[in-house]
């Protein structure tokens, strides 16, 4: 899955609904991003969770940029508490 950043309103609802065992959605600067390597395709981030329906299937996905990998287990990892 991929977030259409042109339509995303950065509400973080998807991030709160992504199951911690996948933990695929992160704040990255002003953007909200999905690391496709971590996404299971479970759909829990889709509407009605995402209010603007801007999370789309991306069969031609590209690997996450290297700097995105600093987000999982980083200082602001929103899923870290669930693992404690
Ligand atoms: S489809 Fe599931 S695993 Fe992928 S980003 Fe959405 S909630 Fe997370
Ligand atoms: S729920 Fe939708 S609008 Fe909100 S941050 Fe996630 S992708 Fe963006």
C-alpha cells in the first residue's frame, strides 16, 4: 500500500490503526509514509479509518528509501510501546 501524499491530510489515523506487529506507517517530516516492506495488506488503515481514502494499492511498489529505515525502532517509533 502507498499513501497518495497529494491527498493525505496528515491526520495520523492510519498510523494509529496499523497493527503493531506490522507497524508499517510512520511520520516522516511533514509526511505520513508506509514502508511497503512492512505492510501486510491487511487493510486496517483503509476507510473509514482514512477519512480521505488516499491509501492505495501499489502493485508496482518500489523499496523504501534508505532514510525511512531509521523510523522503525527509532526514537519516535509509535509501535515500540506495544512491544514492551
Ligand atoms: S494495510 Fe495493514 S499493515 Fe499495511 S499499512 Fe495498512 S494497516 Fe498497516
Ligand atoms: S489516515 Fe489517510 S489522511 Fe490520515 S494520515 Fe493516514 S493516509 Fe493521511
